[in-house]
């Protein structure tokens, strides 16, 4: 358990207060209020889900929500260092549970989910489309040395990817294994431009698929690709506790359940009720 947490915290930052000294470090500012709440997350912020949740929360609670754009590993580090009040992350369960046990996080709560897709160039040089399962697809990519993009950033996606390589019995490396050290949408666009395989979350795919005409989905609906999100908060923060209560509320769960349906024809996330723990 400690090893999983150590990996996720490897990209750590120095300690600081959650009280903002300026808003340049924040990717978004939502709502109005005398109190502020700092939420750290990655794709849910990029795709607008956090903005939808924060707007409603601010109307109810009179709290301004500040978004710090960070992958799961960095988000947990920000929480531990007092730079975030709440995180929305998809870390391995052991890492999240260790954070609660060690006392710098509390109220771990399932809030929703999506899944991962393996996408790649339409020509499919690794014949991943015939693999039938994500572990076999990864083996085919490695055996064919087909270009594969890795986020290489200690994000939840990166940790999941490494776990799949381990199950496949592959230690990835060499000229075909290409780090982006970037967020999900930027990495997806690069995969399209460079003709690479990439593991994206389904939400980012639905939002970005019109911008990646050279890519196709080759593996989905594999139990290993379930991607659950939990929220954790900083102990002693009243605004954080209020936001956690809101995330569990029927209104917030409806936002999860419906978000993106009107624009993309299907919701981008599942709510907590229709999500299942996979680790």
C-alpha cells in the first residue's frame, strides 16, 4: 500500500496554504463567495464536469471554487501539502486508503466513473483490433514495436497503464514507447498527429473524437479498463466537507449522470450508483 502511494506522490510539490495568493495558478474559478475551496483534478476539469458541479455548489453554499489542474499523483500531493482542499482522483485503492490511514486525507468517497479505451491509427499495425482483451493488445503492441504514447506523469491513467503492462509481462521501453508528460486531451491529439496507440479515458474520447480523424477505438469494455473516481478532502476544512456532502447529493449525482448527453449524444460519466469498484 505504501509503495502505491509513494509512486503517486513522486511528482510532489512543496507545502503551502490553501489560501490563494493570486489566481494565476488556477485553471478555473467558478462561482462567488467569501469562502474559497481549492479542488485538484485532471480530466473532470478539462472536460467541464467540475465547472458544472462547482457552479451548482457555489449557488447553494456561497463558496468560490478554484480549480488546480493536476493529474492524480500531483493532486494527492497537493492535498497532502495543504495546497488543495478536495481532490477528485482515480488512484489505486491502496494509495487512497493509505492517505486516509495516514491522516492527511479523509472521507474517501466513490463519486462516479468512466472507462479507458485503447485507441490507435486506423491502419492498426499491431493488429490490436484482433486481440479481444487489453492485456493481449498491449502484448501485440510491444511485440510489433508499434509507437505507443504514455503520459509518464504519475497520473491515474499512467498508473493504470503500467499495471496493464505488468499483467502483460512486458517492461515497456525503447524508441516505440514515447512519453508525453501531458494531460489527456493533448496526448490524444498527439496520438492522432503521430500515428500512435494511446489509452484514453472514454470521456475525453467522446469530446475529442471529431478532432482525431486518424484514430479508431480497438479495445473497450474490458473489466481492467473500468475507471472509478473518488473524492477525498483535507481534514478540518468546513468548505471541503460541504463540497463532499454536495458530491453525494442527488443533484450532484444527476450532474454526473447527465453531463455531456445534450452535446455528445451520451453522458460522459456514470454516477456512483452505476459505478463499481474494480480494485
